[in-house]
C-alpha cells in the first residue's frame, strides 16, 4: 500500500505542549477534573458512562440498520467519511496519552495499547475504497464528519484526555454489534476486498469495549461527565453524518 496522504486542513495542531500533562481547562474557573472531589463511588460514575453508552448506541445501531450499504455510492461515501475521521484517530490517541499524568497512568497505558491496535486502520479504508473503484477525492469531507473529530481535540486539550473514551466506546460498540454483519452484506454486494475495514472491526472491537469499561472503573465524577457528554454528542454527530450520506446517495 503506497498512498499519497491527502491534505486534511483545518486543525491548527496541538497547542500547549509545555503545559501540565493532565486535564486543563483554560476557559472555565469551575471545571478541573484533576482536583474535583469525587462525590460518588467509582462504580457509580462508571455506571453513568454505561448508561450514556446504551442511550447513544441504540439510535446509532438503528441508523446503521437503515443505511443502504448495498448502494455502491453510499458505501463509498461512508468509507471516505470514515477515513476523514479515522485519519485523526492515531493522532488523537497519541495526544490524549501525552496528556495523562501519573494519577492517570492506567489510562495512559491503555491509550498506548489502543494506539497499536489502531495502526494502519486508515489504510484499510483506502484499500476498500480502491476495491470499490473510487478514490478519496471523489467524496469531500462532510461538515459533520469534520465536527466529529474536531470536538475531540477540544475535549482532550481543554477538558480531559479521558474524553476520547466517549467516541471510541461508541464506535467500538457499534462495530462489535454490527461490524461482522455489515461486512457480510458489503462482501456480498461489493466483494470481500471492499470489506476489510468492517471485517477487522467486527472481529476485534467486541473485546475492546469491555476493556475500555474495565479501565473506566476508576474514573472520577467530573471525568465521567465529560465522557458521557462525548458519547452523547458523538452519537448525534455520527447519525447526522449517516443521514447526509443517505441524502447525497438519494436514499
Ligand atoms: Fe480501528
């Protein structure tokens, strides 16, 4: 695989690299997860994340069920939009891992592992697009796709690096529930070579979800609030992205 990396402008790059590696909020005097008292037990805060996960995942799975993945243009657009945000996944994980201080060492170690697990997944999407007969520049980035990854840079930089678990839980939960099924449908409609991204995630992500929840058992209340909000917002943005793809494809 030898691709010329497309230019995906718009992100100014990580700021404040010389700042404290933990969560920082430069814009509020009321939010500081590193010092916030934890009013609930860790299992209660983890339960809040589980609730947000269930509430966000259900509508995303329904939208996925209705998605016309047998349509070549709709599936091609989905691959391209997925590439546009997956391009940022390894960058966001590396950024979040760098922001975890000693108090968050378990999260740092999980994020470093996660970085390895996501290696080259962006290239799978370009392979699948090529197998479908498309190139990336045939599908410009949707504004909601851009919002989907842009908000995570804000959360990691200005709220807490643990915020990244919101988006990853939603996507890995969806892949665990539907990835293998969607891979079968896509392989039947477009050929196995066009289904590698879905195939990999349908096989690998079920284990990732429970590992993420196990890591989050020790999360503090203020951090759980951000992760739950990230889950909810990610679900809304992802469903909007699917709606826009369907509209463009005429479905
Ligand atoms: Fe991945």
